[in-house]
C-alpha cells in the first residue's frame, strides 16, 4: 500500500526507530493500560514533532504531522489518539504565542517541551457542545500571589504519563466577570490527582482517565491571560479546532489503513473488491490532506473551519465503509482468531465520538450555508 508506506517513511524520518519499536511489541500489549507505546514515543523524540524548528522542535507541517499520525495509528491506535492530544496542546500554545495577546512565556515553554521531551496532556474543552475549544474547564479563586484552581477533565488522554497539564481557566475580574486564561502545570503540582474513568477495552492504552484539580495554587506568572477582543478569541479557538479535527481524524485514517493493508496484502476477495476498499480509504485520506494543506497555508478562518468539519464527517463515512469492507474481506475466521483485527476494528469506531457531534453541527452548518458565520456550541 503505497500511501501507507509513504506515511511510514515520513514517520521514520521524523521519529527514527519508533515504528520498529512498536512492531516488536504485540498489539494487545500496546493497546492495554500501562502500554509501553507512550514511552517509546517519548524516547524517539515524538513530543517535539509539531514544535517549530526555531524553538528546538522537529518542525513537522500539518501534512507531515498527518502522515506521522496515520503511520502510528496503523501500528498502535491508542498511541495515536493519546499523542494527538499532546500535539493539539502544543499547537494551541504556539498559536497563542503567535497571537497579539502572547505573553512571550509560551515560546519558552515550547522550547522546554522539545528539549526535555515532555508530554503535555490537554485539559481543554475540545469543542464539546456548549463550549468553544478553549472555553474554560476550570474555575479560579483569587488568593495571595495567584489563584486556587478547581475542576476536572474526563476523559483526559496521557493522564498517567503526562509531564505537564495545559488547560483553560476562568479568572475572576474586578468587575465581577471572568477572563479566560491558559495555564500550564507540572504533573507533580500539589492538588493534581488522577482517577479511573475509561472502562472500555477499546483504546485503553491512551490513558484516558480523569484529571482532577483540587485547590491547586497557580502563581500569577504561570497564567497566560487572553486579553484579545472577542473576535480574536474566536479566531484562536477556530485554529485550535481545525488542528484537532485534522489530527484526530488522521488517527482513524491510520487505524482503518491497518485493516485495509491486511486485506490487500493477503489478497482477500476479488481485484474489484480490493480496489473498492482502497478507493474508500483514499477518499478519506484526500479529504483530510485538503484540510492539512489549508492549515499549512494559514487558511484557518471561519469558512475553513466549516470546510474542515465537512471533511471530517465525510472522511468518517468513507472510513466506516472501508473498515466494514476490510473486515468482511478478511473474513469471520480472521476476526475470531486474530485479535488484532477485532481490536483495531473496535477502536476505529471512536471517530464518531469526538466533538463536535454530527447532530450538534447540523443547525450551525445550515445557518453557515445560508450566509452566517459558523458558531458551534
């Protein structure tokens, strides 16, 4: 499968040796709690993937990040989902750093992440219904020298392996309102705790448990206030959500690619059946590549967000078709006797659960098509 091999070549160029490490570990172990996959990713330099080169990162552009994600997902689905949340957190930081409200601290943080290979867990809202992707998930109470933060995020990938937690928080203002800010906390900060949440066997290796903050003290200097006007906040949220949709969809593209590869390599079914499943798979890939090119070219406005979500849902449909066709071609014996097929097939259904849901997108999209800005929530 040429497209998947190209993705693996991209992964090897950025993260040498990682795919070999994953190939040497049984999928059942990679997909279980306490999976070694995250450690492999960290040792191979994965945390620096999308950080710009001038700040010590590997400088992967959106198309390259998509290819690396696809390759990883074909070998270790849970790892791809978990590390996508790291990349999303990092992308949020460097988009914040490049914005007019930057404090300058964001770049120093990115340099630290790249140099020390730190893993960043995402405590952002991820664009769930009723909240923007950077909407506050934590509340703050003013205290001497800073704030006491309370709240939780569940599920939160990398809950056990994270070195840092980034999240949005609502800071109280003197006029009785609130101001959004971004915080970044070391895992060892007093008051941060991890609690069981993820009970499904599917994607169990992503460490998607609950992270809870209980009266966590944060120095004022460690908060990055968003002082932009409302429109600029919307712009920052839009860029973050496009990145999220691109990378999380690429995870499921990789999972289904792994299933299709098995069917094609084993020459299951007729030529026309194998061609059909490949066409559905690459339909999804080309839709997502279009999003990646727009992000690379800084086309990240409101209209581009609508286009990204249309591509995500269309890719979701194409991947569902490709998955079902591949599993059918592999046959019942493969499904029952080879746990890899069942594990990957189950994990690939997760694409339908990431925000925003198709239902919540319907009314805003119809209004957008009618000429209004796209407003989610």
